[in-house]
C-alpha cells in the first residue's frame, strides 16, 4: 500500500521507516528542509535504537522517500498525521497549530476515499473539529493514536501491544479493513485491534499517559513519606508490586518523569478538562505534576546535604542528560534540570551521557560536557546518577570510581545502584526515598 506520513519528527520518522520495513511504499513529508535532506540520505536525525537500520534499508529498497512537497502525498491510500502538539507558551493547553496546518496543507491533495489517520496526541474533540475539512475532499478522518516508548519505538510500531482505531459515523467497514491491511503483520499475530469512536481513541492515549504519570508520582509521594520516617521506598514498591492489581512496573521512585510526552500531555489533559467544565475530574493531575517536579528539588537538596550544606565551587559529576536511557531526547529532562540547578548554586558541573551531549550542549551551553564517563568522574566531589544508562547502573563498579576521585558522595537519583556495594566501598550513598 502507498502511505504518506505528514511530519517527520520523532513519531513520524519512526512510523514512516517502520511502515516501509513491513513492505509499504511510504513518503514522509515535513516542512524542515534540513531534516528532510538528512532523512533522504538515510541519516537518522535523532538516536533511537533500530531506527538507523530500517531507515537505511527503506531508502535503499526504494520503498521510503522524504520530501517537503505536500503534493507527493497524492496517490497514497492512507495519510498519517504525526506532527507535534507542544504545550502552548502561556498555558497548559496543547498547541494545535501544526496539526491544523498539516491538515490544511494536505486537503488539496486528497482523493475521494482516502483515509487521513491522526496519530498525534491531541485534546479530545480535535478529530470532530477536523472532520468537516477532511470530508469536504471526499476523504475519511480516523484517529489511530501511537503508544511509543522512546528507546523501543521501532519495536512498538512494528509489533505493538495494541492497535486502536477511532472512526466517525461516516466511516464504513472498508476503512477498518484498510487499517488492518496497513498493520497486517501485527494483526496476523493476534495483536488486539480495538475499534472505537473518535473521542474514545483520543482519550485512550492521554488516559494511558495520565495513568503512567500518576503511578510514577504515587511512588514518589511514598518516597517523600519514607524519607521522613526512615523507611525504604524500594522495599515498599517490591512489596506492593506483588499485588497483581498493582504490579511492580513504573513503581520506581527517583527524580521523576520527563520527555516530550508525559509532562505536556497531562497538563494538556487538565487544560482540556477545564474547557469541558470537568476540571475537577482530573484535578489530581496537578498534584501528579507537582510531586514530579518536587523530586528534582529533592535530588539537588541531597547533593547539597552530602557536600556539607553548600555546592559552591564543588566539582559535581552528573551522569546523564537524556530524560531516559536509550534516547538522546532532552525535552523536559529531569537529569538536565538537576544539572542546571546545581550549576546555579555555584557548583562546577560536568555532565556526561552516551547519546545526548550534543542536544544538551545546544540547550544549556553553560554546563561542561565530557563524553568519556571516567573523565567526567575524575576529581569529582560528588557523583549524581540521573539517567539510568547501563554504563552507570551495571558497568560502573564503585571500587573503580574510587580510583578516579577522592570524593565519596554518590546521589542515586534513579535508585538504580547497589547501595550496599557503594557503602561497602567507602561511599556515602544517598537514594531517593531510601534511608
């Protein structure tokens, strides 16, 4: 099938390459000439495991191409909208500028019977507002939300844990069958294929993100209590996680969530609920957000406490810049936030990360960046682990770090280190919600 993907950022580029990898002919369209030029040469514009390989294969096979010309969408059966929906500058709501622009630019090139499939995360009701514009061209608008985890996005696109397709009243059975053809390999495996109305499909995505954010902030709230009474939040999480109704995943206390999805999506959900007159229904999300931000404060506080009350002119090695491992994404990164705050206290901060240094340097040039982990650790008064890369959690023995620095303060912002091993090696270990 011929497909077009409008928007070639994180979501769109992965989707376009993944669809080509399962046999479709795909054209990716974006207004950013530099991004398009890089993709057209088979160069991934960001780090995502597996993307470079399927991008290279897609270009070489001729099944995948990229352009800035919207006319290239003509002839495609399904047109995916995968543009960004960032937080507005002056509030919590989602900015739909790019979604509206993409649809308006696409409409003149649609043919009767085409399917426009929204993948962007949007406020509920957006699809209903866009439908008349799409139907005026004889096409059908559906909503097909993405559920990508950064670091696993290629797998999540090719082999998702579920597929959701929201359709309007005018969509016939042929539309659903076409979408099953688009995702034929996953459908053949028995992947749940859930057909809903448009509003439900929009809510599925934001509800999933809201739930995950709530679960993370819940255990971080328990960490705040644990710190007060001397309990261990990791043991607490293990204990309650054995309850099948709760589960252990996403019960990892630390400096909280970040990235380009969870923070802005829960804020946009709150804003949309207020517009609908149901702000009280998701009022708890404001607390979720506040708890999340407080944990960054706590990490900085632990560093200062460990250094005797002041970080001024102290050398601090911050391990991590990306908001999560297996990514170079620094959007709303708790790791970088902690580094910037320590720098603001007068510390000499050195940041290292396996993939995100270039992005971090562009955003925060005031910090010092060193690619080599051991070089970053050398002569540090304190070590702060803020992104749980394997290079830090599994491949960094405390005895080895002891040979690089006389400092013996380690703050584990992700509770990913072996506390007993670090203490046995002579380090003063500080965890999040741990005694």
